[in-house]
């Protein structure tokens, strides 16, 4: 998952810079959207990890 995030972030940054350099606002917005998608995916993974950690903690507590 991390590789996908990195790839989307870099791809988005490249599109944004190309859009800025060429004056293509559509390409610039597309790049920003790719970067936002990568950031959202990263945050979702962090939340998922915290939930999994909390579930495991509760399970250990109940098993004791």
C-alpha cells in the first residue's frame, strides 16, 4: 500500500508541476487530486492500524 501512495503522490506532483509549467489548469488540478488521494489513503491506513491495535489490545485484556 505504501508503494501505491508514493507512486500516486509522485505522479500527482509531476502532473501538477507540468500543469503549472504549461499553463494547463486541468493537469494541475488532476495532479493535486492524485496527491490528495494518496494522502487520504495514507490516513485511512493509519486509522485502520490504530483500530487493529485497539482490537488486539482489547482481545488480550479479555483473554486474561
